[in-house]
């Protein structure tokens, strides 16, 4: 998966892009960590309980120039992208995804497209 100006997760109806005012410290303040390649990455569980290790994870990577991003929802080990929007069994994970994204939008990190 390559970096894009506008990104979304598999199956979601909403797309996101980086807010023009987003800076390195904004990313760090929102839990992003710098990777060895200089990019910024955030991994958040979409489980009912954060201690659970078997649920899905939201994975967002922002390029080091803070212009492009990529995002996906993966299995617990992070190796395979999954679509949590294909049925209502994953309603709680869907709600948590939108809650996390809305929080980052309100902090000036992303904006809906």
C-alpha cells in the first residue's frame, strides 16, 4: 500500500486527509511514534477491552513530510488487512474506529473528505 493524499480503510464510506495545519508535534501529541524510516505510525486496538490481544487494530502511517498517509484495519498480528464494514457483527469495532477518527479530527490532525 502506498502513501496517498486521501486515504480510507477497506469498506469504509468516509475518506480522510491530513489537516493542512498538522505538524510533527501534533502527530506525537496524538500517539504517533516515529519509525526508523522517519515516518509516523499509530496503532490502536479496536477491541472492547484494550488488554485483549485477539481483536482488530487500526494502523495509520503518515509520511515524514506530513503530506500523505495510508491507513488500514488489520488482524491482531498486523499482517492482513480486514474489512470490518461488511456485516453488522463488527458494529462495536466500526463505532470505535469512527470514535478514534473523530477524536483526531477534533484535534486538528485529519479532516473528512
